[in-house]
C-alpha cells in the first residue's frame, strides 16, 4: 500500500492509495481484503490527525461492523482517493464512519460504512465516547461533519 495524506477539514479527511502488485488478486484488481485494510488506514490516520494526544494515548478503536458496496475496482498502478467522514454523532461507545473511494475520474467505486467501538487502553474495556473526544470530528450545526 502506498498512500498520500490529505487535510482534515469540515468536508472530511482524505488519503490517496496506490494499488501495488501485491494488492492485486487473481482477477487482476484490488483484493477485497485490501479495501478493508485501506478503510482501517484512513480511519486511523483521521483519528491521529484530529484527536488530541491525550485521547490517542487513552483510547483505541475496534471495528464491530463493515458494510461495503463495490461498484468498480482498480488495477495495479492505479490510484484511488479515499474520503472519510462521520455521518452522525456517537451512540454510546459506537461511532459510525463512512469511507468512499473514488477512481481517477472521480467516480465512487467503493463505499463503506463501518461501526467502531471505543476501548480504554488502560483496561481494554468498551468506553462510552466522551463528548470532548467526539467534538473535533463533529460540526456544531448538524452534529456531524459533512
């Protein structure tokens, strides 16, 4: 995987991924498992770019659910731009995240909704997402970043 970081702002957070030869399956395009790895990579990068250091030290995230729609694919050497955003505020310990992958023409070819659960690093237990932890990811007017 090769990636390039984009800015975090009210429109979400983006990364560019390049499909490397080792990402390609027997059908000649990016393997489904690689798309999941890229979803984790952009979610982690977004967390690290936006969350305060003390929150990054205190909490970790684990996935409890993926919903993925595949509408296209890319081959070795091609790039996709992933954009992630938080569609709504947290619900207890859960936080949903969207990730859309667009090809060079700007067409969304893979779209995913993932549900993450916050874990306290100190004890490994699930933790309700504190308002102050969620706030940097949220838009005051709508409760979520667009």
